[in-house]
């Protein structure tokens, strides 16, 4: 059975029109004759969304009962039984109610796709798993519902539903997104212009990266090697020399001129001058590249120009930035530089040769004659033999009177040596044979014909051949050893770079595996660990399709490689590199253990502070109870009824204070030990708030005003714990603000419900905002005996245990506002009758 197609409508924020867009596509497909049904769509009470739903067949939802509450979810079994061609499933990142067929709605969608059903769905960029930390940093809201990026990347189509921040805020102000009573809270928090602009940029960039992936896949599938300039990508070649900073900044300017250009820096470890780079210089240049928003890469290759161009074409680069050669002008004349080779072979890639202060002559220096005997050197040797023999012959004929036969033989012998040094064995043998024949024809008596009748002639020709073979053999061996040494130097440099990264702790395992994949030209690399429970992949990169080769590293670790077959020497280096990756894996695990040790140390510190609090703050209410009870029992005191009532009230008040302190201490202890297990269920926030206020003393309760809309949705929380949270916050607010009212304002936005506890006291400095949530912190706002400083710490711990957040903000006009944010329970609108 063919897999169904997945089409996703991606939005930057709620309210941009994703659901209306997906329903519009459903109508278009239905008009074309396709069997289209709506599996689940959340209208959120929006009239335009409900209107877009009209005319489509809507399947009934499944009801999942959780702790006595019926929650509507997508009926996967019903959709599979109906078997439509196309089904609309809203909110891909939704978390299903406990007891559902799958934990996540995207897993429901996978089941429908596997059954051959095409799915139209929606998702917001903040729900993409790789972006949750960025979104939290931007908006200050932690995302509880996420979907793996890979699920979205596998979609057959991803369509961006875009809207400018100003247009979205106007839509909200007109009441098209949220009810009027929730608009102000939403626009003042999550839907600020800055937040919406940043989220929109995230959505555009993520989609641009996916478009790049699709373009590369298409070019690979159709064997297209030419560069398509859909987006400017600038590659800068770094040698580790002093010109590196100049090149990076120039390349960054070139990339910025295009608006959205990408900057990639590459360092080629090779024997042609780029292998002996300064590690410190490369480290600084890499830091500069990353600070400018670029990426740094290292590859190994003997042919520097070819390796650079292969990397550039693989990255679909449009421009390549190189520095001019640091060698002298005579040296460049004898042997062309990398820049010239790159320009000659670049094809459609634009090449920028950038001058710098290190360019230019540095005095005469002979070029090295040892090295790998490339085809270019062999061709040069043949040319030297064919041109050198006539030139030597003409020179000797011109100086015939001044040269003896021995001198002529020496000239031709030097020519043979020079050809052997430049071109190796075959060109040297050619020079020996042609030179011997020329010497015999022009200079051996009788001249004008070949004479091999004398022993001298045979010795001369044999001597040429012996010298040619001997010198060429030495040159070939030197070249092979030089090539091996250069390769070893490049490999050593790569290993040293990896070792420094691992020791510094600034490279994680996926990054190291990516460097291995790039360095050895593989399609994918994965690290596999063998455990008692079987084999598991602990890190991977690239596309693992195709046959794989496994290289053992340790008794429990191995690398699974997909791509070309590696030579024996490469496998040896690969094992050394893989050992560094294994060290990085172990280092990550040790870091996790260190974090756990820090957590235990924090727990010990907490227990020490707890003992100090018990020995100090708990004694005050105990002393009050003891004094009052002693007075009541004393026969020597003549107490009136009024005195007795006052003493009994003192006992009650001290006992209540003691009970509150002990409850907070116990809650904090359970939070620290992880023993607290909330029972999350739909809860009525208004009822919980009313119950929480009964904990307060009458004077405190009289100052608290509650504001909550009638249509406030239930929240997912533990009612008992939520009651403790609200009580602690209200008590803290009334104590922190000695006078003036305290407001409790509830509202819903973006699938969450917020309770704002607003006081108009002295407030808290921004630098102390997080400190107020630390245990045993009172910041000088309460006298001794009025608490151990655990109220806010317990409130935040309980809130986070229920999947919510507790943050502090300024109250406009002065004061402090505590914001409790919890997931809202979706209250479905009545579904239209199916036609």
C-alpha cells in the first residue's frame, strides 16, 4: 500500500490563519472530486474558522475518559474505518489525553499516512522541537507541546502561512483571534511586536533551510553538478596564515551584500602548504567565522584546488574567496599557485582573489623539488626532455671549438639528471635515450650518422640510462615518502584539532561525527554502542541509506559508515578519530554525572539551610503557643474571659503559622527529593482560587479581589497543589504590600491559562527577580518569625511539577506581579452535523 501524502501549513504564531488555509485546501480538493473529511479541527470559537468548516464532512471525535473527565480527541480508528482519500487533522503538536491510542497527535497522523490516507495538518514554529529553547528565550514561555523536526521535514509539502506582526495584532484587536476580555493580556505578553517579528523570522529561516535540503536532494537525484544560484553561499578558504582574518571579514561582507547569504569557511589539510597551519591561528579564525554567523569546516585532500572546488560545489556555493599567494613572484612563475588553479577550474563559481599585507615577494627561494609526482610534473618532465635535448645540442654545436667530447657528455648527463628530478623515471629514460642518440649523431666521430661500434659509445649510452634510473628512483621514493609524510601531517593536524575540541569540551558528539563525515567524504556516520539490552545508536549524522560498513573502536563502541569504501590507511586514521569521538561521548556522560553530583550537593545545602530554619523560625510560633498555654494553665493568674479569648486566639494563630511553615518545609523536601507526584486533571481555576483564599486570615482576604471571565477554560493541574500555589502567592502578596488591594486576574491565551497575582507594594529589583524564588530567601521584606522564605520557592516548584511556569513581572505603576501559566483544556465547539 502506498503511503499517504502529508501537507503541513506552518505558521509563526496562533491566529495567522493556518486552519482557515487548510480548510480552504480541503474545499478545493472536495470540489475536484476527492473524498475529503475533517478528522479534527479546533475552531477556538472563531467565527471565520467555523464558517470555513461549513460544507465539509466532519467525523465524530473519540472521547477519552481520564480521571472521570471525558476529553475529546481524534478518532483514529474511525478515520481508518471511513478510509477517505484526504483527512484534515488540526494542531499536529497536540498532546493526546492519557489513555489515547498514541501519546502525540503526530503519531496519529503517522498511522493515517501508513494506511495510505493523505493528511492536511497545521503546526506553529514554536512547536518544532529544535526551536523550543530559542522560542522560550524570545517569549519567556516554555513550550510543553512539541513535534520532532524530522516529522515536519518528511512532509511532502510545507506551506508557510505568513502574516506581518502588525496585521496579526490588528486581527486580534478586532476580536478575530481571542475574545475581547483576553486581547489585552495576549497583546501585552506573548503577542508583542518583537516576539512576533522574531517568531516570523524563525519560521522563514526554518522553511528556507528545508527548501535548501529539497534543492540539494533534487540536484543529487538528477545528477546535476552545476551550481544553481538560488541563494548566495560564500566559501572562504583559510590556510591558518596571517591573512585569515582579512579573508573572513571580506567574505562576510560579500555574503551580507546579498541580504541572506550564507558564509562557510573551509580549511584543507594537505601537503601543498596548507597542512602546516598554526593551530592557534585557525582557532581564532574559526571563532571569528562563528561570531559572524558562519560555519567552519575541515577537509583532507592532496589536491587543494580540487578539494576546495569539490567542497564549494557540494555546498552549492556561488562565490569562493581566496587570498593571493604569499610566495615570491619567481616561485609563482616556476609553479602556479592554488589561486590560479582554482580560477582555471572554477567553472560557474565566482572566485575572489583578495590581496593582503602578507602577499608579495619575500626574497628569492628555489621551489622544493620533492613531492608527489603528479601527472603535471610528469608532463613537464617529458616536455623538458624533448625541448632540452635540442637546446643542449645547439649550445654544444655553437661552442664546438671550446668543448671537448667529455664536456659534451657532461652537459647531456646534467640534462638527464634535471629531467629525472622534475619528471621521474619515464621522462629521464626518454632524455637519456634521445640525448645519447643526439650526442652520437652530432659529436661522436664520424659525425652525421649513428655509430655504436666503439666501447665508448656503449658506455656513454649505458651511463645515461644508469644515471637516469638511479636518480629517478631516488626521486620517486622521496616523492612517495613526502606524500605519506604530508598525509600524516594532515591527519595529525586533524587529530590534534579534534583532541583540543574534546579536551576543551566545546564539541559535542554529533559535531565530531559530522567532521568525520566531511573529512572522509562519507554519506553518513553513526556511532553504535553494544549493551546488555542490544545495540543502540548514540550519535549520527547524514543520510544512512544504503549499505553500511562497521568499524570497531572499543569492545562496546563501533562506527557505522555509509558511502565510499575506505583504504586501509584511511581506516587506521578513522579509528584514531573515532576514539576521540568516544572520548567526547564519555565526556558528555561524565558531565551528566557531574550535574547530578551538583544536584545532590544542592540538596545537601538545602538540608543544611532547613536545619537552620527549623532551629530559628519554627521556635517563634512554638514560643507563642508555650507562653499562651502556660498562662491559661497558671492558677496564680486571674484571667478575665477577654484575656482567655485573646490567649486562645494567640494559640490558634501560632498553631496556624506553625502548620503553614511545616507544610512548606514538607513540600520543599518532597520537591527536592522528587517524591512529589501531581495528579493532573482538568480543574476549575475560579473554584480553586476561592478555596485558596479561605487559607488567608480575614484582614488579608478582605484586601484580595478576584477577576475571572465566565468562559475561562479549565486548566490541567492538580487541584490540591494549585490551591497551595494560589494561597502562597496571595499570602505573599498581602504581606509584601502592607496596604492596598491585591488583584487576582485570570485569562486565557494561546492554549494556556494565566493567573496574575498583582500587588502594589514596593516591588522587587530586576536583579532580584529570580532570587525571590530561591528557598530561604526573604530579601529583607519580612521580620524573623514570619516565615522561612519558602512560600515562593514552594509555589514555583509545585507549578513546574504540574507542567506550568511561575514568573515575576513589574506591576505598572509600581509593585510586583506573579504570573502562573498552566496548559488549558481544549473545550471543543459543537461540531456541525455531517452531511
